[in-house]
C-alpha cells in the first residue's frame, strides 16, 4: 500500500482557505482520483498547536491519499494533474510538499 502525503508548511503571512479546500477542492480530487481501481481512501488534516506550548504546527494542512501502489496513484493522477494543480491558487499560496511512502504498518 502506498500513501501520497501532501503537506502545506506553516509560513508567516501565508493563506489557506480550509472551507474552499474541504468543500470544493477535495470533493473534486476525490471524484477524479477515486474512479481509479487502485484508490483506497483519503484523509485531510488541519495542523494543531500543542496545548500550552505557544508553538504553532509545522503544517497548516495535510492530505493523505492511499493507493494500491505508486503506479496506481500516477495512473489516477496524471490525467487530472493540470486540473487539480490549477485549482491550488483558489485555496492557498503555499507551495505543497509531496511525499510518497510505503505503508509498513497500519491498524
């Protein structure tokens, strides 16, 4: 199983519109990518500060897609890459960091 993580680093003065992201962008991404048989699921997270620490979260938001394999993700994503990437300015000015990971343990 492969996880595709998209991280949006916390940056001073940056903009991230969670309402647009969760109500518009992610439903679009899920509709397009879940049509592929290798799609296994997705989660979206908002970074939180440690209570009482006075620190801020390293990432404003994170999105984690799960696919059967990296190849399955690429097959699902490639036809829709331009559409999904063109929508990024509608919800953020943060350059996302993307990581592919092999899931070794999940309960």
